[in-house]
């Protein structure tokens, strides 16, 4: 009888120990999944996320009319990243090649880390605009202005499908003011994983610094830029993104929204 009691107690102890190990593993997995680092950018808008120390990214944005923007960024610390970009219009095609006037810069510093109650907050500068660059003295700007200096907050959480993120920010363009529009603007974005390979992105750029046009032919948007995209992680570290930009296009000046392609490769030193 005593032997049976000891065996029973030993069996119960083993079961309890096994359950404890399972619970610890589940807690560890759940705890590890509560933090989701947001992407550095959505389609065009910046997020509070950035490259970590020892990592770098190479990206190419293929735009309409044969345009191309090539960028290179690196994480110098876990909070600070630095990047440069350069591009041209009509790079592909038979029209005259139009290089951008200068290389542009992208700096970002994460001020506050994201946790369960607080969003991550970053301060940055991005001088890279999009589309054709107009070099007339009264313009000196890209078709879509750069974000300039910005402050952005990002909050991520777990959805039934995967990671989801919400991003809100304000920006001021200090380098493209020859058109006389110096307003502070704002932006918002949302991303969600459909599965480990596919993500859906949606963003809105209010473009309040583009509503006082000096040239009507540049009035591409009507009430800001609404962009959507599907991002496919083709292989590890390689992202291919199909963008549908300027869904609120001005029908008087633009016939259709933009279809663009963005390719990003992320690696570690």
C-alpha cells in the first residue's frame, strides 16, 4: 500500500512538473510575441521603427515614367539610423534622363521605446521626395514633397492574423518651399500581417504643404495622398512591395493612380 502511495505521489509530481514546464514555455512564447518592431517605413510614410545596430538595408523604388530611387541605410545604434538616396526620372525609356539635383538624407532617432502602454516615438529627417523633380525657380520641388523633419509614434499589437501596427505623425518640409507653401502637415499609416509572408499596408499623407500650388500641373492629389500596398517577403531579408499610390488623384490632371514597385533587402554586418 505504501509503495502504491509513493508511486502515485511520484506520478502526480511528474505530471505537475511537466505542466509547469509547459506553462513556462507558453508564457515565454506569449511574452516574446508581445513586442513587434515596426518597419522603418510603410509605403512612403516613416514609422517609429528603425534598423538596429549592425544592420543595413538596400532599396530600390521603381516609379512611373521610368523613374528610380535607390537608397542605402544603416543602423548605427539600436536607436539611430542613417541613410542616403539618389534617383532620376526617365531612367528607363526613351525620354531625356533627368537626374535628381542632389543626394538626399534620411536620419531617425528613437526617443521612446514601445512597451505595453506606450507607443514608440521617433524624431527624424527625410529629404527624399517622389516623382519628377521640378527645377523652375518658383518650384524647386519633387512632384510629391519629402516629409522633411517629422515626429512619429507607432504602436503594435498581436492580431488573429499576425502583427498589426498603427502609426501617426506630423511633419514640416523645410527644403521645398519655393512654391510658397510652408504649412505643417501630418500623416498616418496602418500595417497588418496576413500571414508570415504577406502584409497589407495603408497610409495617408495629408500633404497640407501642397495645397497652395503655383503650377496647376503639379496638383496630383485631391485632399492628400492615400496609398495602399501588398508586401511580400519573397525570401528571408528580401521584401517585394507592390504599391498603389495616390488613390485620391485629381482627375483633371492625372488619369489614374500610380502603380509602383519597391524592393528592399535587409542584411547584418
